[in-house]
C-alpha cells in the first residue's frame, strides 16, 4: 500500500520526494503521475523543485528515457529507505490502533481484584495474547495519571462523583449488614437499624462514613451511628473478622456473596433497603482510547453481566 501526503502547497518537499521515487521506479513521468493522480506537468515540477532544493541534478531527461545522475542515484536510495521506514511506522501505528497489544496497568480494589479479576485474567490474555496485564490491588484511591495507570476498578454507592475521568459500570453488587451465626447466638439479632448502636460493628477505614451506616432509599433514609472494636483498611480483614464471629460488618455482596450463600454469614435487616453498590471501570479519557483499554473494559462488562454477586441480595424496599 502506498501512502501519500498531499498539502495545499504543491511544491511541498516531502511530496516532491514521493513523486521523485515514483518517477524513478516507473521510469516515466506519465506513469508516475497517473499512479499519484497528478498531471505529468505537475510531476515534473515536483522533481524540478527537489533539484532546486538540493542544488543537484537528479535525472537526465531525454525524449525517450530517464536516467539517474550519480547524485540522483545516491539520493534515491536514501529517499526510498526513508519513505519506506515512514510507511512501516504508519502501518505499525494503524495496527496498534486496531489490535490490543502492549501492557495495560490496572488498579483494583483489593478484594475485587483478588476474588474476581485474578481468576479471569487468563481468559482475557488468551483472547488477546499480545496484551500483558499489570494488576495492582489496593483499597487506596490512586491518581490514574500521576501513578501511571490505564484504568482503575472502583466501587461506589450510586453514581460516581463528577470528575475529569470517564467511568463505565461493569458490575452491580449490594451492601449488606451481616454477621456470623456464632456472633448472633451470643449477642442477638438486630431487628431495626437503631439496634446496631448496641452491637459491635466492624468498620472500614477508607469509608467516608466511617462511623455512620445508611439504611433506606432516598425517600426515607436512616443514618445510624455505629461503633466497634475493629477499624480496618481492608474489606477482606473485616470479612474475615465477621466470619470468625467478631461483629457485624457492612460488606458488598461481591466480597461476602459466597459466605452469605453458604451460611457463614447471615444477612441482617433485609427489609431495610441499602443503596446499590456499583463497580466501575474508570479511565482518563474516551478520546483516542487504546484498543487494550477498550477491549479490557468490554471484556469485564460482558463477563460480570453474566455473574451476579449472590442472587439472594435484598431487594430495595421502603425503610420502616
């Protein structure tokens, strides 16, 4: 495939180089001009412009044939190599724009990355073998641009706050107040959100509402001040403590779904709605989104659409 750069100035030196190469290879101004959709006169002007620019005669012209001068032959070899290198570079860039390749740096919530991303990464890289995934798990919110990440997986109640980042919902979970049967056997089961004030509540250090849990929908919310003997910066730590009978935790079904399904944890206050927890893929910009990022986000959205987190999640209902 040939690549030609046309500009308003008909004597553009780069275009003149392309014309010169085609004239030499075709052995004719007429044939080169037809190939490049120029008139023979314009093709001749381009070669003359190049000769004037270089101060060297490149072609010997007769009525029957063209031949390269000594300087013209040396210039043709360098010129052809430079144009071929440029065409190779353009082809490589076009291929990169269409085919996912390279390293994609992903930041994820620790629990979600460990439980849900890690097991499916081989499926993604099997589908896109030219991509390497660098996964960094942390419950700390990172700066994607400053820390050099292509995208991040974040959880949010409701919509993410407006920002310069682009987000796409890839999965849905629910927040559930839950405790182990052993804890409930010792301390009783709360019947209403207000009862949590008398229980040992395990809280998440990175939560904006560290000491306050919200129940009910937007029309009837209850904010309950909670306290307990464990504050942790890891959701997995809270889950493990809750399973061990250490107290009541507010966990997403993406983290506690298996424990709830198998009875290691018991859902509490199911009649009091909790906001949905959205799992989002977040990336800096839609503009010129690379194939590796687009393919990874599409893969996650398709995969998690088929995998609900604990089908027994409480339905939204009006708080009592």
